[in-house]
C-alpha cells in the first residue's frame, strides 16, 4: 500500500548484453498488423543506434533485455542527452523499430548527478501488443544506487540499475494519474533518495 491505494507490483528483470561494431541503414515498414522495423540488420547495437544520429557523437552505456526478442539500448548523445531505444534481436544482428525511442535532452548538462522521467505513449513500438497506455521510464543515477522503484497512481514497478542507468517499459489497460515518484535504493536495500514528478512527457522528448 502506497498513498492509501492498492497497487499492482511489477518487477523488471534486466539482462546485460555485450555487443561488438559495424554499419548499414534504410528504414521501412513491415506488413500490416506487424510492428514496423528497419529492413536493415545491423551487426551491432552501436551500428543500429547510429542510424538517424550520423552527425552526433554517441556512447553506448548499457543494454537491457525488454522481452524474449528485443532489447533496450541506453546511450548518451554528444555528452549532453540521455537516450534509449528498442531494438529487435535477430540471429545475425539488430533491427531498429520505427517508433521506439526517447530522449532526456540536456540531462547531463542540467540534471546534476541524477535525472529521470517517464514518457507516456498511446501509440508506439515499445511493445508488440499495445494497451491503453505505455509508460517508458528512463534515468541516470549515482554509483551507489542499485535499484529504482517507480510509484505510479495505481502500480509500483521495481527496476534494477546497471552502469548508473535504468530503463523500464510498462503497458497497461488504463491511464495513470500524471504525478509519480522514483524511490532510489542502494545495494543494502536502503532508501537513499526520492524524486517526485508532477507529470509525464507526452511527446517523447523533454526540453
């Protein structure tokens, strides 16, 4: 029970994946009823995230498993922004989804030693079967943080931290209230910090 409301608790299990390097590119949609993905299979995660960011300096920070066939790539852009996107995993590489990317603009410049937010989507490619609302939470925290608990109006989500970043995707058949909180825990399970947010980001970017 948090705030007097009965919550649904979700636990995100993140798996660290190790990757290599190379590149090709071309965007296109798949057949009707399927999630649209890039036609090009990229040899590495780095190559995949470069598409659309050719003029930027990218640094891959971490990858996390989202489901049995896709991962989330978390990376910095020009040492200013924190971005994440969903990639389809295939036997010979990775494909980009056409609408599964978020970015916290200027987070590394203005966010201090921790910054995070939640993006709300009605239509998106972050999940295969869309429900009423999809919530994508992305953040950067200090080295002592091992886990983040995200408290929505009617759900609580726990997500592990790796390399000081976290990514969580939750799709539900309801719309949460805008206000939500991030509770940060250290390795010992002790609460270290709490971050309150008044609203979600609805356009995929925060300025």
